[in-house]
C-alpha cells in the first residue's frame, strides 16, 4: 500500500535529476484579504484536494492561475510562494490573466464549452471563437511559464484537466525530452457528443503531445480512443491502448483518483475532531435523530435539485421521519458568472425553501444549507456527524466526496451514490441511485436508514478497504511509474 512517505522516497530515488512540475488552472492555496488581514484558503476543488498531498510528498513546483485578490502581494519576483503556509514543502508559481482573458479562457471556453461538452447532462455547449482565442493565449502562457520553470533541466510535467488541452504539444515542441502526462479529471464523452466541437482536431492534436494521458475509468479511455479514431489520421491501437500521431506515441490509461485516506481517518479519530463535531452540531442547531450530508460545488452536473426532490418525496412518503431526519448540504458557490450556474443556485435555494416551508416545525428544519466555505477539518467533523451521505451527480468523473465520507465515518454509516459517477465503478457496496428517478431515490434513503447495522458495517468495511488501498499516493505512484517506463 502506498503512503505519503513511500511516495516521497520513491520520487527522491527515481526522479533525482528531474524537476517535477504540476500545472493546473486552480491553485491549491488562495491568498485573499479577510477581516483580519491576508488569509489563505484551500479552494473547494477536486483537483486541488487530490494533488496537494502529492506535491507535499515530492517537493515539486505547482504552476497555476493566481486568482486570489491578495495573491500578488505574497509572491516573490518570480511570482513564487512556498506552500502550505504553515509548513512549506513545495513551490507555487503563479501566473496572471486579466479579466477579459479569464472570462474567455476560464468561464467561456473551459466552462461553457468543454465542461458541458464532456458531461452528458444535456446542457448545450457554447462555441465562441473569441473564447477559443483566449483559451489558446492562456494555454501558451501556461506552456511558457512551465518551460521557464524547467529551464535547462530535465523534467516530469504533470498537467491537469480540460483547461490545458493545448499545453502538451507546446511543451513537446520546445522541449522534446520532457516527459509529459495529463490527467483528465472529468468524463470523456462518446465520439457522437464530441464531434460537434468546431475545434475538435486542434484539441486532440494538443492533447496527443503527452506521453501518457490518464482518465478515471476504462470507459472514458475507450471513448477517447474512438474519438481519435473518428477524428484524426492517427494509428489507434485499442489492444495496447495507445495512439501514434505525428510520429509520437501516447499511452491512454485509467487511473481512478482518490484521497489521502490515512490523513482523513487519523484526524476523524482525534479529540479535536470530536470537539469540532460538537461545535458544528451546536452552531447549526442540528436537532435530529438521523442526519444526512452532502458536499458539492453548486454545479448543474451534481444533481442537487434531483436530490432535494428525492428528499421531498422521502418525507412525503414517510411522515414517521418528520422531526427525525435532517439533511445538511454544504454548497460552495462555483463559476457564478455563468448564467446556468446562477440559475441552478437560484433553483436550489427555491426548492430548499419550499421543502423547509412544507415540513418544518417549531424544533425541526429538514434541510440546512451551509453557504460558507468550510475548512478541511470542519468537513471531516461534519461527515463524522452523519448517518448517511448522498452523492447524486448526473455525471461525474470520479467524485471525491464519496471517498472522503468513507474515510471519515464509523463503520455503521451508509453511502448513497449516483450510478453515473466514476466512483460507482469502484464501490459496489454503496447504495446506488438513479438521480433522474425520484421515487427509487426516495426509497433508497429509507433503505439506508433502516438497513440492519451488521449489513451497514460489512458494506462500509469493504469500501474502506478499497479506498485505503487505492489512495491518492497509489494513484500518483501509478502515473509516475508508467511515465518512468516510457523511454
Ligand atoms: C473534479 C471532477 C473528480 C467542497 N466544498 C468544500 C470543499 N469541497 C471539496 C470536497 C472535495 C472537492 O471539493 C470536490 O471534489 P469532487 O470530486 O466531488 O468534485 P469536482 O470539484 O467537480 O472535481 C470530479 C475530481 O475533479 C478529482 O479528479 O472526482 O469528478 O468533476 O474534496 O471536499 N472543501 C473545503 N471547503 C468546502 O466548503 N475545504
């Protein structure tokens, strides 16, 4: 089983003379002005949650967009700052963009084009030439910053996600000896869905600059291979799972991402965590016998409205749970400048308001929304209070919340999981739901609450074993080992 220490040792042994550079749009630490001066927060993002412990283990450099209003204040002349702030182990190199660039590259092309294109949730992608041009400009800026970090050294470059499709080719053209991998954190759609993109060739050509391309699950790998097959004049080998294009070979592999299981588990058993749980219970006035929990960025792919519909149906069918069951939803606002995000946020507020009006009594509110950003410790303390967690995504690459819940809670708890998440493939002991089917979903909530304790324990124990073994260090080690094998 890989641990933080064994990964650190492995990287020190194997990557001795190489720089290890990770690049992602989102930075792992954001500096912003708070009431007591500059504060540093960890963003609500799956990519940063998973990669921060890896970087801590291998003392690398993380290149990202500096998005905090105090970010410029804390960097040195090369735009670098050491992180984590309380115990620095690696370097964060920030790059900058103005509002128009951020709008075109991030909100526009990344999140109004690629995000809906890759998630099958029937949100129509927007294809805007100006956004595409900003996307190219910012990808060039990422590539130049990474090349500046590499300098004359040899390097392993590990790129993250759909924001940086064009960077691999740019790096390989300037530095052919660099070993480059990219991990795609969201689903890759089937070729029928992808073929509508006017810039599909450029995107695929950009991506095929990597030596290794990772997806969460085999299904996304197969979709990618078939997309290339139908779009480019390339040699696609489905048996070896590789593509040869422009004289270069790219291996395409599934690597299910995960969490720092031991870290979450260890903290969840401390007195500090117990005290924090008690404080949350008091502050939120959690007056319940049973508690459900959900933690999602407010995003139309996460199935939030569908989840509240199911809770409504559950309470309607089961009046015996009135005054007994409450549900806490942590909802970090996300991409709010995009109208579909604003709309889903409004819709969620209104359905929660409707349900609370319909059922609440003097001492009981069925749904409690937490709209502030919680610290990672508070999240663990909250998971620990719950009897069940609901993940209701309409489509999700993996979903880390499901795994965090498993790591944090005692064995007699239940995970209700959408069958349309990558995590569903790894966790057969979860209780599966189809978020589009509110009746069955409502019955599964009841099933989770009434399942015999022994069965809950058996299921949870098996899920814990899986997540403990396939933790974030296993994921990173598998990617790096595969990259090392490429000569
Ligand atoms: C993408 C893919 C894939 C949430 N609120 C707060 C907070 N969070 C943290 C959670 C979790 C993370 O954000 C969300 O991760 P997910 O995996 O659930 O979802 P995405 O952000 O959509 O992530 C996804 C992931 O990348 C990794 O590859 O699993 O499929 O869409 O860690 O705990 N963290 C804190 N405060 C909050 O209020 N500190």
